[in-house]
C-alpha cells in the first residue's frame, strides 16, 4: 500500500486553493455585471434580495 507524502498533500491543497480562488475571482465580476444588466428592468431592492438569497442557497449546504 502506498501512502501519500506530506509534500504531495500540501501540493494538492495548494492546487485546490488556487482553483477555488480563480473561480471566485471570475464569479464576483460575473455576478456584478449581471446585476448591472438586470438593473434596467428590476428594482435595486429586488436585485439585492435575489443576489443574497442565491448566495445563501449556494453557501448553506457547505
């Protein structure tokens, strides 16, 4: 049976962190741009509520 070395585990965690940070840095501007696009048709109060409701639904399972 082969065991993972500490360097391998550290490298894996580092890669996971870089991927999560990249996804986050792409998602934030995307959500902001979508909110600005929808602000023509919807009220700012509704957009704020919808933005945080969707974020809550995404984060809640974690």
